[in-house]
C-alpha cells in the first residue's frame, strides 16, 4: 500500500500536466505500460515532471555508457539502498535491455563482495593510500 | 587512523600466511603496490585470505561483464554505502581500467538519480507492479 | 508479519506495566487508537517504557520547533533509513498535524534532492570548506 | 582529499559553462562564496548544471515550507546518510537561516529518536496498521 | 515475490551443483529444512556455492565467539541494513540457539541506543579522541 | 572538526548540568577520561542528560547479556551505519572489556558475511519462509 493514491489511466487523462508526462513516457519508451512510480508521483505534478525529465536525460540519451551498464548501476544503488520497488523495476529493466543470467550472477557477486569489503574497511577505518590521491 | 596496525612490507615478509597473500596480490595485479586494506586485514590472516580469495575470484577472472563494468558497480555500491576508502580505491581502479571522464560523469548522474528516486519511492511506498513479477 | 506477538487490548489490560504505557499513550494523544509499534514493543516492557518516555519527551512537549516540523523531520529520517512502517506512521501523523499536499510535495523534493547530492558529494569526496568550521 | 580536482576561481572563469553556474550561484545567494561541492562538480559540467538547477528550484524558491524548514530537512537526510560534507554545509546553512541552539537541540533529539525507533521497528518487523492506509 | 525463481526440492534434486549444496546444508544443520535464501541463490550456482562455503566457515565452525553471539551480531547488522528477510531468519536462528526474551530485549535496547548515538555523533561530527588511536 | 564546540573540563566545571553528567560518567566508568562525544553533546544539556541516562541504563547495568557482548553488538551497528567515531570508540571499549584478537577477527568475519548476504537477499527479494513466522 502506498502513502498516496496510485493514479489510473482515466485520472491521468483528466489532468493536463500528468497526461503530458505519461504521454512522453509512453512515446520515449515505446510501450503503453506506465509503471506505478509515475502513478504515485502524479499526486505532485512538479515532482513528477522534474523526476521524469531527469530520468529521460540520464537514462534515455546516448552517451559513453551503454543503456544496460547504466541500468545495472541503477540496480547496484537500489540494492545498496534497500529499495524493494526499485530493485524489482530496475532488475526487470536490465533484463529487458539484455542482462543475461550470467551477467546477473556476476553483478550479484560484485555487489555482495563490495558490501562485504565496505563493511570490513569501515570496521578497520583503513587510511586512504597516498597513491589514490588526485 | 585505523583501529588496527597497518602492516609494513617488512612485517608482511616475516609472516608466512600474510606473505603468501601479498605475493599473490602482486602477481595477480602485476604491480608491486599493495594498498592499505590488505595491510589492515593482515592482522586477521583468516579474514585476509578469504577476502582476497573472493576479490580474486569475483574481480580478476574473465566473465560476462568486462573488468571496467565490474569496477564501476563496485564504485556504485561503495558510494551508496558511504565508504570513503572504498570510493577512493575503486575510483582509482576504474580509471586505471579505462573509465573516461565522460563515463565518470554518466556514472555520477546515474548514481545521483538512483539515490533520488530510491528516496522518492521509499517515501511514497510505491507498490510493485504485477508486470515485474517473475 | 512481526518477529514478535502483536498485543491485543485484552492482553495489554492484563499486564500492569503495559497497561500503564497504553493508558498514557491514549491520554497524551487524546485518542483510543494505539498503533502497532507499541503493541509489538509490549513484549519487552522495559524497552516499551523507555521508548514511550522518549517519544513523549521529544515529540509531545512544547519547544522551539512546532509539532509539524518535528514530524516532518521524523519522516525525513524514516525515509532515509528505509523503514516502511515508520514512513507510513509518520506520514499519517504529519497529515494529522496539518501537512498539506503542497508541503508534502516540497518535503519530497528536498528529501529527493538531498539524497542525490549526498551521493554526489560522497562519490567526489568533497573536502569540507574552512568557512564551515565552528 | 577529493577524487577530482577542486576548481579555483581562475579555472572557473576560464570555462564558459562553469563560469555561468558560478555566476548564478553568487547572484542567487548574494555572496561571493562558492563552496567546494560546486568546485568539485565543475569537472562534469552537465552534472554541475543539472544539480544547481535542482538546488535552485527546490531550495531557493518561495513555497509552502519556509527556507529554514527545508534546510533542517536537508540536515536530517544528510545525517541519516552519514555524509560528512553535507552535514557541515547544511548545518552552516541552517544557522545562517536562523536555526537557534534550541532548535538545533530539538532537531538532534528528533533525529536521534527517529533513528532509534526506526531500528526497533525494523527489528520487530511491525506490520503497518490498516488505519494508516490511504 | 522474488526477482528470481524459488527452487523446489524436485528442481534442486535434478541439478548436481545445487543438490550438493542443499545436501551439505541439511547435513551441517541436521535438519531437512532448507530456507528460501538458498532456493533463490540456486539460480546462480557459483554464488550459491561460495555463499554457503562462507556461511559454513563463519557460522558453523567452533571459535572464540559462541554460536549465539555470532547470530546476534548477524541480527544487529541485518537490522541496521534494513533487510526484512534477514531479520526474520536470524531472529529465528538466534532463538533456536538459545536467545531468551530477556536477551532479545537487551539486544533491542543496545541496537536502538547505538542507532541513536550513531546519528547524534554523525550530526555533531565528533572528532576521534587521540586516546582511541592504536 | 565538529559542528559544535568541544567542551574543555574547565567549561564543563562551570556549568552545573554538564558538570553533573561528567561527574556521573567518571564515577560510573571509574576513570577520569571523558571522551569527545560527551564534550560535543554538552552544548545541548537536555540531549546530553537523556543520552547519558540511556547509555548508563543500557550498557552499565547487569543483565542477560554480558558487557562485552553488548559492546560488540554496538560495534556491529556502528560499522553498519558507517559512523567513524563510533567504530573507534566502541572498538576501544570492546578491547577494554576483553575482546581478544581472535574474537575481533570472528566479529569482522560475521559482520562482513552479514553485509554480503543482506545485499544478496535484498537483490533477490527473497520471500520470508512461513517457518519463520511467530
């Protein structure tokens, strides 16, 4: 259950600002499916608009990192932050963008290992090597 | 300052278990540089051995994800966990493995965006879409 | 599902220490509703008593910050810590204390932005400006 | 030490995109002081521009929450995320916007209490009360 | 719902690598019960094998800390990381290894207090006392 | 550097409320050493008093868990929360209460392993086994 109303398509159609964002999500992603995060953000049109603008700019434009790598980085952050919804949505997106089971297994191994060594380093308060200085 | 002694090369040479790990780090990485995390873990040989064995297995073997992608995933987790040393060491490693400034900028954009949307989704307690179910 | 029993009113009535806390919660909040966190803490009377004493001292006494501001700070922490129950209970409390939809939208924008810039700053390991020193 | 170069004023003056953002920060805040986070972000102009645009939109425009309340929410998130630089910069900003020692003491009490009850609720896995449902 | 298939006993029996791990879990723990984390990890045999090897080495071998203390430390980390499944499984394990209600109440008190003082210390950015230096 | 003044002994002597807490810390711990967290909290006497009262109640009274176990639980939480000062102070306290190097190595192994499996379980969104239900 959410802390806010999850907007239906009919409700979104009746609000110009929300409709504009939903239309752009559909056009950009080439699918009719609008997932729940946008239906929840619809309650705050300004937050909806700025969030979608950022997601579009960061995730949907060509660049130095390919779309799958960006999606896997999103997964890694979402796992570390313990965000259930985000883990589900970005794991699904990564699979849609070509993440194989072998890649997924390696991502899990890296995320698990990093979580472990992060904890050990924090426990030991390891000083930063001068060699790492910029 | 660390919570434990940071081992010098001389101290490491004098301990068979520590020496074996340090030698393998140097051989695997083809460099004489052994960074501080290993010099801190040297106080607990069993933890040192098992941690290095995992790092070697997860990061140094060929697989479906290229070494730079794995390193950037490590960076993403380290940033999310707020581990200062880990951020420094894995940013340096990613650069050594070919991360350009453009790639770094995109990684920052993804990690920043993910942190933001993770927080929004948690605030709104967005329910998982049935479409994401396996 | 909880890791402990959720106490019913009948069970709470039958235990003098738990009854005393529940009675004080109802008197302080001027409502018969006692939410689940207290029914879960009832299994450990000492933790129940000290937790309620702190909540009463920190949240229910007049001070320099008005009750709604305190509740929104509670929300911000609960979102950052990813505590589902706490997000729900404190969002409901903030609404009961007068948080409008416009305020909620601005709180979400601040919390989202802060989460993003926290991640960027951690990624870049920005040194603290001398101007911020006390 | 940062993972990137901290730009001097001279370097910023010589780059049109960076100069434009620094000029706008100075004009918006009515001070010549540009703190280090912007000097670190200057290495990635696109991230610099979008981050400043968001900070300006979320923190510097009039709205339902007064500037001090927004700054204290920023503090609460920064503390919860353990971001040293952010804690310093936003504590300084909150003081500049009028946070008294009494308000600061109450903020600390709320943030400390919330951190404690978040942990207790997570430990007990307390089920969300139906009364909190939207 | 998981992001991966939860393996049944029949499926595990049909895969040699998974069967070997499940057999060892049952033999080591002296119970036929194999909990869901292993059934989820079964999708990635390499991660399954290395995770079980570590759990067996760290949790099931005699050492300086008794099994209950190790399990309570596992609980403390799992609570701090907000991992629902982990809180449930390790609370159940701690009870199975002899954690009484009185011990549980004290663990809760310590974890709650530590979470609170961690937040206060981070808010105040308390400098480390020279007396704590190794 | 702290966000507040670190009180000297002379300053503490001159303030009745602060002096009372410092005196009690010294009497309870049987040492003249008052570490920095209390000197930072001295700026907010109400927070100082309530925090010390809780620390004394939770950590200094006899109970079902021995003092060293409580201190190691405090360490585990502090590591997971990434609190540098807290890691230092509670590692020092645990050593003072008898934590051997062997115990420390095992604590590190458990905390590292728990951090790793927490991440894996979150990544896979493993459903809670019905067997764990209370």
